[in-house]
């Protein structure tokens, strides 16, 4: 069942790529799928990985740590949920990419924790483009400041941006926001960065990932469409 759902998601991603427009949003650009495994058990994760998943995304550090101990599969781990500073040390030890850096304080904590274990931690900056009180992420106007801070650090490697669209009643309303986010992403590629690169744009989840891909996302975070409803 998971294998069939995964195949459908991958086919949908490829179909969404054909709807891209503009020279800076090429139809043949690759899209990375992060299978969101929050509240799904290790058995389901193994089934997905055996079916072809290479990256799993977790929202909570503690849940990921427990799963990591028993998964027995070679897979890349992404943290896609909000990171609390008291969980930074564990996060840096476990995750290959942290999507949710949203403050100078958190950025500094990650840089310090990574330095202590001689690691350069790949990160994305989370942008709250719609300025929703219910979501984490920095506002667009604060983005250049945080990028410059990250670029000057030795133990973090900024590789792009992440955003979450509002939960619109009509999912088609996501188009303008994702389009604007892609424009911001492309514009930031012009900054004179030393240690950073605008490589990844992570946006789109189960209900809106096809729109995100059409508008230029090259990482999507999909859980329910692969695993079914979460197990609580």
C-alpha cells in the first residue's frame, strides 16, 4: 500500500513539473521528496524506505532519536519542525538538514553545537511569508540579515529556504504565495555569499505539494499522501 501511494506521489510531482513556467523555473529541474514520518511507526518507515524513500522528515527531535535507534535502514534525516534551543545538540548529531532555522539565537546555537562535534550543519531558513501568528519563521524583511549572519558562521552551511503556506480553504490560493517565495529565492542567488548557497527551496506538503512544485519548489515534504492518516 505505501509503495503504491509513493509511486502516485512521485508521478504527481513529475506531472506538476510540466506546469512550470519561466526560464528560472525549468521543467526538468529535479525535485527531492522528503517522506514525513511524524507519528508513523518504524515499520511503516521501513516499508517506505524499502519502496524507494531516501529521506525521512521528522517534526520532533525526541521522536526522531527513538526511531533512529531502531530503524535499521540507511536513510537521510531532515528536521522539518520547529527546533527548540534545548534540543539543538541532539538535532545536530542526528539530522543531515534542518529546515526550520528562524532566528539569530537559534542559528547561533546550531553553529556552536555543530562546532563542538566538528560538523558543518546544513540548514534552511524558514520564512513566514504570510506573517501568520500560528506559524514559525522569519518575515521576508528580516531575511537578508539572517542570511548574512549564517554566511559568516563556520559550522553551518546555509543551502536555501523553507516556507509553509496558510491552510487556505481553496488550495489554489497557494499559487501566489509559492510564486512569490520562488521569486525571493531566485533573487537571493544574486547576493555575494561566501559560505552559503541558495540551492534548495522547500515548500509544499500533502495538500499543496503539486502547486508548490509547479511554482518552483525543489524539496517537498509529504506524509499523509504516502502513509495515510497519522497514528496518534
